[in-house]
């Protein structure tokens, strides 16, 4: 089991084996190799809040598996 924590928090207080939580927007901007990880983080998870562009969402279609955290804002979720 690994702790998922915001990347900024892990940069301030490294935790070995953690999963750095980053906005999909930032991960997409980082390109195919993903965002830079803070010290101690082994991988990253993206935060998808429902305001991403189609291009940003398409960036999730890469060979590597990336976990996602989906804290959508009230009224944005269209899943029924």
C-alpha cells in the first residue's frame, strides 16, 4: 500500500514510496514521460476535476497505467 499525497506536500516532506498527486493539466504539459517526481515518490496519480480539455484527457491514453483521483465539482459530473 502506498500513500497518495499532493506533489507539493511531498516536496516539502518527502515520504519514501509515496504516489505524487498532480493535476492532469500539469501531467499533460509534462509530456510522455510525465511530471518530475518529488524525492521519495515512486510514481504519480492524476487529479481529474472535470474541467480538462479533450486534448488533456487524450494524454491519459498512453501505454503506462496511471491511477486517477476524480474529485469533480458539484454540477460538473454528467455520469448518471
